[in-house]
C-alpha cells in the first residue's frame, strides 16, 4: 500500500498455479469456391479458483484474489485460400 508508505516485496498471492480446468470447442468450414473457404470456431473454457496465500494478511487487501475462477468463450474466424 504505497499510500501508507508500506511496501511488501515478493508477496505471494497464490499457493499454487495448478487449477482444475476443462474446455471444448467446435467449428466449421464452408466452401465459397474451389479455392476459397470461410471457417469459424467457438471454444468454451473454464478454470477453477487458484488457492490463495495469506501474503496480504492484515493489509485489508485479503479478498482481492478470492474470485479467480472464470469462463471464456473465444470466437475465431478466417479464410482458407488454396493455391
């Protein structure tokens, strides 16, 4: 907390970087001609909470990393050109 002139060097936020995770994806390719095709894909990804470490104990910032679980839905698209 720089406002209070307190510096906490080398503070560990998480006990481990290993989390449960899963994902699945799919896509399709549509031929527009013999040499050109459009492709699109969607992935669904989730990873669980990281296990927090008490490196911020007593600072008032303890809950800052409580919600590390997340969902992601990347969508991709592109063209395939055959020569």
